[in-house]
C-alpha cells in the first residue's frame, strides 16, 4: 500500500507518468498499474489523462494527495515510535525561530547532546507561527519563539529580553523585512508605521541572508542587538524603544524531575546565559 501512495504523490507532483517512473526507478506500466489500483480502491478517478498536457488531478485527486501525504507521514512516525520503544531511547523535537537559532542557540548544542545522551533530537528552524502550530498538535515538542503567545493552553517561560536596533544606512531606499508570520516581521512593520517610513522592500526568510545584505551596504532594517556581533563594526546602528521577549513554549507544564522538566530547565538556563 505504501508503494502505491509514494507512486501517487510522485505522479501528482510531476504531473507526468514517465517522469514519475524515472524518479521511482519503475517502469511506466508499473506506475500506471499503481494508479489504477488506487482508483479501483477509492472507486473514483484521481487523474485526468491528456496525451499533450500530461495528467491533471481531479477534485478527488487533490483531496487524496493531502491524505496520501498524511498517511506516509503517519507510517514513518509509527516506525520511529517502534524503533524508539525497542531501543528505549527518548525523542524530542526542539523548534527554534531563526533569530534564536543563529544568535542564541548554537553555542551550547554540544553540551545539550552530552547532557542528554539518551535522547534523540530533531532541531528544526521555523518561523513563530509554524512553531506554535507544531507545539499545539504534536507530542514531545518544545518551541523557542520571539514573543509570548498568551495562550491559556500553553506553558510559557520568558527566557530573556532582546533589545531591537535600527541598522543600515538611513539614506537607503530599501527596507529589509522578514517573511510573513515571523516574529521579527511584526516588529519591523510596527517600526515602519511608527516612524512613517515609506521604502522599497526586500523580503527574505533567512537571517543569514539579511546579514549579508547589510554587510554589503544594502538596505536598512530592524534587528536584534545581538545581530551586531555578526556585522561589521562600521555599520550604522541606533537603539530603538522596541524590545521583545524570547519565549519557551510547551503544550503542558513538565514535572520538575521528569525528562521534559530537566530538558526545559537546561534550555532556560543556557539561553539566559546568552543575554547580551
């Protein structure tokens, strides 16, 4: 069944049976048989075949694509859980916002791995909204984001206060902003509004790329004061009235002596040490 789903997802994304066959190292007739079996099982056409345009998913095919992805993901998660159970190892996912990942988190990863040697970790860098969604819906997840959520179903701890600064030449016609739904974008837009600045915009989802632009004297923006550690000393900057609270979020409050409690205490202690 899993092989049928992988075939379906590949055909859907490539919109072509031949290309899907090449990618999956299958013959084209085999790909066709896989799709036919799924259509027989669901009792509905999933693709519209067109010799000139390739294939297009039907309305049911669009819906089935999302379901197929979830089924594949669930199967992978099931195998991971069985593996962890057999090896008696624990697993945690730590989701980190871009700013925290690049400026506050990387210094103590070796110590984290050594301290919790019986854990398997996933370190994933995402924006704040994606992290909040994951903490809401997944197990054994800790989120590090750039502002409190004030949600009643979350346990939140403010880790430190992060001063914001205006960097770059104020004569530049370009304003560099982070992607939508990022914690930094909120403050950047608020600052523009308060200062009544009307500039051309450059948008990026990468803090490293934003720093590269500033290093090359392209644009101006609002960043964490901690980012000055990564910028040339010659770059123009000034303090602002904006401060944000870097925050640790979890679905529930961990017991003090539990694995989650010990991990949370470690993260709190280490990140607070990074206070500029």
